[in-house]
């Protein structure tokens, strides 16, 4: 086995451990009331959307592209509406 394959697996394992750690501590913070549930929904939304789009379309790269554009559109729209709301208050 070459050093490149070992390095790739090391990166994949470290990223997986990092994600697992974030998930565990995020759930812990949610259980202790240190984080608002809406904040958690905002973070989880792209992941859930990607999963749904990937299963529906059956083409994961296309689902990732669609997810990116949908999340970008929602973020832009929310910033625009927040600015409009600030204009009238």
C-alpha cells in the first residue's frame, strides 16, 4: 500500500472523527439548553436537503449542486428580507 492511500485514509478517518465529535457535543449542548433548536435546524438543513435530493435524484453530484443553489438562494432571500425588515423598523 502506498503512502498516498494511507494519507487519504488518515484524512478520511480524522474528518469522520471530527464530525462525530461535533455531533456528540452539539447534541450535548442541545440537551443542556446551551443552543437554540432553531440554530441546530439551520445547520442541519443543508445535510438533510442533500440526503433527500440524493435519494430522489439518484445522482449525488447533481444533488450536491442543486443543494448548493437552493441553500444559496434561501440564504440570499433571508438576508434580503432581514434588510427589508430593518428598513421599516
